[in-house]
């Protein structure tokens, strides 16, 4: 019997309507459109303005769109994994809220928090439940309301982030399509450079933590930039080597969208032409867990069965890695 692999059989995304342009940011902090475009590649990002709506809202929209598109009933979902650094609550987990919203009464769910690598790690994790033969329909959704942890007085971070959600459906495939390999790593040395200090058990919320702005994301961009280039290049290289592939064999590399210069540096290092690297950071900024599924969603029409695609990410932690997929539809 041939091996059961987990194939991506559908993708959908949700992008909030409101746009925050570079020009609008010029009115909030001492920055300008030229600097932001030149240093990051970002032109605008979308923000979920409604204070009543949170990450689960965007994720629910993405998953409902995915169900409609694939014709799957919510009752058929076995497992839903939500990747996020901006869950609605510490608990209950966002995945459970999404299942409740869509009526996935036969599913179990949980969240994975691995910063910008959350989607990559979750997709591999979800795939293992399919490969084991235990489950048939696994949804992985990456969703982040980054605006909820962004300090709009800090010009070094507020220009970077946006809100969005993206979801994939994983189903068994015995024709060789689907997840082929993944390589993932973490290194806590990165905690110093990219973190949110307040709100957890180390620094529970107090007036002081609010005054110190510890409930916002903090980033020291330079070391993260360097580590991101090295990490994603290393991960993709590792995947190529282990699978006896060259860049020519890969239809698309799908990198986490944190900075266009990081993406270009990784492509340069790998000698991979930018025409086959998915980039949409100019429209959405860094949406953390949603960047990779949003790219796949946008490029879906250009993918065909048998295409080899490498996903790669780098994020807070540090967390990083890459995975190799053979496209199934
Ligand atoms: O998704 C998780 C992983 N995250 C990342 O991979 C992000 C990694 N880091 C980066 O993308 C970049 O480091 C940033 C985009 C955050 C910053 O770009 P940079 O080229 O590393 O700039 P910098 O921090 O070295 O700053 C250069 C100058 C500084 O001025 P001085 O000290 O040279 O006078 C900054 O104060 O640019 C200044 N600057 C700005 N100027 C205008 C910083 N932010 C801004 C801004 N507008 N928004």
C-alpha cells in the first residue's frame, strides 16, 4: 500500500477592509513612504478596526470561505489547528472558538504559538494527523490581529504589521502528492530581540506593565533581520539537500513576509529567481501567522498538480524552518 501523505486541497483567506497606508502612518510617527518602501517593501497593510472583532473573527471568515469553496461540511472536520500570537484570550484557545462559530461539532482543536513560524509548524503538525491515518479532514488556519499588540507610537515596528487570516484544508493522498519533508528549529537566544514582555506569567498585567508598554510587541530589528536571512536560507538549503533537489526543481518558494529585503537576500543566497518567489508584502505587511497561506491563496491559480513548493519562515523565539510540498490540484 502506498504511503498516505497530507495534501493541501483548498485554501482561503480573509483580509479586513480597512487599509492603513504609509501616508497615514506619516501622521502617526516620524516616518515616510519612501523609507518604508525602501527598507521593507511595504506600501500598505489592512487593519481590523472594529474593536468588537478579534483574531477568531478573521479566522472564522477564512475557514467558512474554505468550507464553501471545498464543499466540506463543518461536521466533517476532524481537527482544526489555529496558529496565532494574538489569540482572542489566553484561554479558551482560538481554535475552539472558531469550531464553535462554524458548528464543527465533531472536531477537536487547539492553538499553536510559534510566532511567525506558527503556520509552518502547524501545517506540519496537522499533516502528521493525516499521515497517521487517524483523520481525514484537518484545517490549519493562521490568523493574527497584529494591530492589537502594535504600538502606533513606535516607528520601528508600527510600519511593519497588518491583520489577516489564511486557512488550508489537509486531506489524505496516496498518489504521492502533499507534504514530502519538513525541517524545523527553535533557538531561545532570539527572545531578547523579539518579544512581548507583559501579560504572561512572568510579567502579569499591572498598571506598571501598561505604563511601560509591555503589552506591545518589541523588536530589535537588526539582529532579527540577520538571523531571518540566515535561518530561512539554511532551512530551504537543508530541504533541497535532503531531497536531492536544486532550485530549478522548485516551482515556488513561499517565504514568510517580514521584509522584502530579507526575502531578496534569501533568494540571492539560494540563487533562486525572484519570479518564483511569492511576494505580497507590499499589500499586507507582516501578518505573522497569515503570510504564507495568504501567498498560497493568491498564487493558487498558478499552481498545478506535481508542482514542488517550499514554504519557509522565521520568527520570534527564534523559530524557523521549511517544508516541501507537492501540489495536489
Ligand atoms: O516577522 C518576524 C521577523 N521579523 C523580521 O524579520 C524583521 C526584521 N527586521 C527588519 O525588517 C528591519 O530591521 C526593520 C525594517 C525593522 C528596520 O530596518 P533597518 O534597515 O534595520 O533600519 P534600522 O533599524 O537600522 O534603522 C535605520 C535608521 C535609524 O536611524 P539612525 O539611527 O540611523 O539615525 C532608525 O531610527 O532608520 C531609522 N528608522 C526609521 N526612519 C524612518 C527606523 N524606523 C524608521 C521609520 N521611518 N519607520
